[in-house]
């Protein structure tokens, strides 16, 4: 085995990774007395008998093996400082293990099946890094007392409460707990990070009250009766809603009923609004899915459009949510028998859909488990197992007649019954410090007292007002409380967006109203309503207005001047705002982008258009995180916003790309169960903000980096995937190829980050065989590690300079995977 630095007296690093080992190799035990670092990852080990002979071992990697029990032999490694034993199937750790590991500093136990921790784990006093994410833990008390702990990761477990003593550790600097059913502190507090949690416990009184708060989202197709349901439940009586008064965008209201605080979010059903839904659909929500029974046909297509589409999207976005099916327009059905039959059909189809989803996941897991070297796919297996644990709860359909008081009462009773059920909503009861309530109450009083007529207030103004009312709350604590109120939807404060960090929206409905001035189903009609006087205010002509309309219809592009006029009209007519400074802050000007466009771009709704120019082969190459100087600087002002979701075809992209070549760099990113609605265009927006020029179509996008052309293409066949290609004709040398892989890596980083917003999503990556008519492929096992590797840009595919598919076709490794073949092989 190689020696460090070639020094014969240096201590050894033994590498047995990926050797399909079932027991420790004799050569390791025979010559391993001086080993300080041993890599045994990606094998088939279930035990490591004899490992204690490596008495000088300081680092051991056992990840991606087949351990079901924690190996007790590790107790003999008293010099051990670093242990990787993640991505196994360990269910328990016995007592008396960690007291023996006095020098252990780093422990990675993520992605196992741990249900509890040993009580003596806090005896490991030098531990400063601990990763327990992706397990089944319900309690972290054994970690209290780890005084040197700096980093702790417990994401995606089953934690309901966190021990307050854990956060009295002054050394703890990083803590992550996303994906837990937390109620103390609530997930909305934990989302802010360690400082928010420490502040929460510092402010929490011994007798702090428990509260019931639930975000209730009304979803369904257009004209399904969502607004009627929402307003009737809010008023407690039948409230008719005319067609002309249907929801545009999203409507928000708050309802308090018998100690339960409901936040009602009524989402418009027209497809044009789907591109903004992802901004406001959040985890652990109660979803009321409205289905018009009078127009529902008991066939595949009707179920898909009215029910299946929404269930699938919820499965992907918030797979731990609860869905109550509500059948509306019962009064327009022929008779009670029709209602009963349609109710039965919908419930049967939903059950079949959920069962099929689970069956497909189990089959995918079985396929990986039956592969020859299944331990190499431990990460994929664990991800699929994680998805099978999500249980989208779809409750039986409740048919109602919204014109009858008795039916409104029946539905409200059913909703309360489900919300108060521990089985349905285990974490609805939350413990909140009184100061959080007091600040929220003060904000309401300030709104009523006229601090702002338009819902926007500067951060400094609001903090000063609140500090006058709370002597014990400084700026930091108040900001943490405001961030919590933002996460539960009481206010909106986008602190992470530099252009908006100093402003708070005290009325979320005000911000929604601004959204819907641009993102709406009747935008063309609104553009036509722009008067000559309004055009003159922007020095625009009627002929330009006609161009705006044709550009929107044909190219999904909306001129910035048109946006300013529409939003200004909304502010003046519906909110009575005449303050030009406020109007300019929202709508922007020719010199400055407004806060509304900043928000839409931040949420991947639109993209500033750019003036595409012919490719310049001599242009300086753009590299992320490095300064770039254009070879031919152009003073440029974006004059319109592109909404990719509204594009009608791919003509422009196909014209620029021309045709595929079998030798192109080509990877396929497969989505299980399917590509989420709107995902592709959000990826395109994120990618095109980095590279230019670009051309975007309905489901294709071409972009350039230097003289290299790249194509993103969405494929919604039986196997749904996103294809990423680079033109073969622009890859003359190995250096060219590696630079192309660098661009693909940047695209995939954005793709991977975007998938984090869909908890129920699972990805695999393939490089298809480059021989024509061959359907074999090369599996990427470690692609996420490649994305995380910020230094060497390496990929774990072995040392071979060629790869062979199952049909015997060979290609250079560098054309299939992002690595440079080792010159020594």
C-alpha cells in the first residue's frame, strides 16, 4: 500500500474501498499495526472482527457497508479520532462503547435506522462533530453534556422536542434539524438556525402556553368551489361567490375557532397561477382539495385533471401533509346515487394511486438490493426507504352543498376533528414564548393605528416602535421574532434578498395582490385596458402597447414599462397609494428594479431578457466565483421579463441547437416518481442567470459558455428525465472536455439545490451509451459527492481510462464521467 509522502517511516493509509469485502482482509490485519487511516467504505462488511489489532488507528471509514448492529470491536480503537459509519442499516448502539473512545472528535452516523442513542454517549468528551441525520431518533437527551460539540446535524428524524440544555453549550456553532415534526421549538423557529433556537429557549417561560395553529390550503381546479368553501367556513354560513369574483392569485384570511387558529390560503385554480404556488405551499399543512362533483366524469382523464394532478404534486412537494377531499356542487348533481358513485370512484382511484406509488418505490429499492454490488447503492437504497416513510394522508371525501348551513357546519366539525387528532396532526400543538404573541399583537395594533396605509414599513421604523413597547427585547431578538412571524405567514420579510432586506410587508395579502397584477389568467385583457394617459406617463405609444401584447402571446415576454403601469394602477386604485417614493420602490424605474420584480426573480418565476448576440469564439470564458471581463463590453438595460412557463414551443432553441450527435457529452437525470410541475423552467431560470447568451423554449433551453453550447431538455416519457448535453464538435481536447464537465456540474448543483424543495423526490443519474441503437447506460453512484467537492472536481469511477457497457461498447471515461483518466494506468 502507498506510504505518505513516500517516506518509509511514515504511518500507513490503507485503502480497501469498493473491494466487495465481507470480512477484514488478512493483509490489513497482518501489516496494519502502524496504520493510522483505513478506508473500508463501499464493501459488504457486517462485522469487523480483529480491527482492534490496529492499535494506532486514528481514522476509520466504514460507510456504505451492511452493518445492522454497531460493531463492538471499535471499542478497542482507543486512539480513534475520526469515524465514518454512515449509510448502513444500524438500528441500535449498545452502552459502554463511547466511554472507550476518549479521543473521538468526529462521528458520522447519518443515514442509518437508529431509534435511540446510548445514555453514555455524552462520555465522549472530545467530540466536536456529530451527524445523526436520516435516522429514526425521538430523543436527544444523551447528547446533553458534550461540552466540546461544535457541529450537530439531526435532520430528518422523528424529533418532537429538543432539550434546552443542549443549547447552553457555548461551543455549539452549527445545528440543523430540518425535516422533524418539531413542536418545541416549532419547525418555523428551527428553520432560522442555531441563534433562533437559543433565543427561543432564552425567552421561553416555564409555564408558556401551548397553541394550535394550522395553515389550511384550499386547492383544486378552476371553478371547483374553493373560494365558496373558504369564505363560507370563515363566515360560518353559506357565502355565495360569483364567477366574476373568483380568486385571482391567492387570498389569505385568518379564522379563530374554539382555540384553533386557522390561516386560510385560497389558491386560484387556473394553470397560469401554478408558477407562484410553490412560494406559499409549505410543509405540515392541511390541504382541502375541492372537486366539482357535478362536472366530474368517472374516467381516467377527469380523475387526472381534478384529483390526480393535485395529489401527485402534494406527494412531491409536501409528502407528509394531510388532504381532505371535499366534493362540491352536490346540489347540481342529478340525485344522491350519483354523488355516492362519484365519491366511491374518487376514493378508489386515490387509493390505487397511493398504492402504486408505494409499489414503485419498493420495486426500485428491490432492484438496487439485488444488484451484484448492492452496497455501492446504499445511498440510493436509503433515499428510497426515506421516501417510503412519508405517508400522505388522504381522508375520505366529504360531499357538501355550499348553499346549506347544515353542510357548512358538518364540514367545519370534520375539519376540527381531524386537526385535533394526534394521529392526523401529531405536531400541531406548539409551545411559544409569550413575547412572540405580544410582538404579533403589537404589530396588529400598529397597523390599526396607521403606521402604514399600504402594508409596507421599513425595518428600522418597526423595530423602534416595538422597542418602545418591550424593554427586554433588543434588535436581535425582535428580528428573530419577526422572522418567525414571516415563516408562519403573519407578515412577510424577505431578509435574504438584499433589495428587500430593509422592508417588511405587514399585510401578506398586499404582496399577493402585487403578484397577481402580473401573474394572472386575464393578463392580455389587463394590457388592453391600459389607457393613453397611462402610456404617456411612461413616454410610451399605443403601437408599443400592441407590441407588448404580441410579445407576451408569442414569446411569453412582458415589457418592464407595462409591468410598471399595471402595478402602479393596482397601488393607486385598490390601495389609494399616491406616494411616488413608495410606488417607485415597488414598481421600479428605468434606472432601478422594483421590489416586486426582485421577488418574482428570487422565486424563479421570471428572468430578465437579454439581447442575444452571435457567438464570439474569442470571448473570455466565464467561471463561477471568478471575476469575468467581457471581451466586448455592452452597456445593457433589461427591458422585459421572460416567463418561461408560458412559452408555446421550442422553435428558436431547435434552430440554434440544430441536431444531437451521439458523441455529445450527455447525461440523463431521472426523476422518481416524476418531474414536478414547473421544475424545468425554474431550473432554466436559475441556470440562465449564470450563463449568457441563452435561448429558452417550452421544454428546451440552449445556453453558451465561451464557444461551447449546452442543451437542457425535459423529457416526459414513461421514464421522466432532464437531459443535459454539450456539443461534441466543441470538445477538441481533454481540457475542453473537463471544462464542459465544469459547466454541467454548475447546472447540476442548481438542479440538486432545487430538488430540496420537493421532499418526495428521488433522482438517479445516467450517462447513456454512445453507440447508436444501444439502450444501455452507465450509472452515476456518487454524483452528489461530486457536486459537494469544491476542490478536485473528481469522480469515483475507478482508474480505468475506458468504460464498457453491458453490450460491449467502449468509450473513453472522460466522455461519460467528469474525471481525467490517470496517466499511470
